[in-house]
C-alpha cells in the first residue's frame, strides 16, 4: 500500500515541477508526472529489496528526491534536445530534401 502512496506523491511533486520550470510547452502534460512516478516507484522497490523498511524515513526521502530529481532533469534537458532537433528538421525541410 505504501508503494501506491509514494508513487502518487512522486507524481504529484513532479506535476508541481512542471509548472515551476520554464519551457513546459516543449513536452507533454503527463510526461513529468509519469517520469516522477516511475522513478519514485523504482527507487522505492530497490530500497525495499536492499532491506529498508517501509515505515522508515530515509526510504521516503530517497524515493521522493529521486523522482523529483528525475523530473527536474527531464524538464531541463528535454527542451534543449527538442529545440536542436526542431532546428535540424527546419533546415532539412527548408532545403527541400
């Protein structure tokens, strides 16, 4: 049950990140919540396998920070790559190739 809670919280925090950072028009509305939820759940399961208990503080902190960090990294890196790809596509299309 805690896995569900931490995944929803991770997605919610990633949604907040979406509206705090610029260039949110360069990717879809559900991308950052999906990334945040997936990374949060993956880190949670990995930490449970390592031996941390679900009622400990550090498993919550580590999982949520990893999810938010992945969402922030995606929100910063993706627009850069998208803009470069758009410029390359425009140059290719404007040459008539």
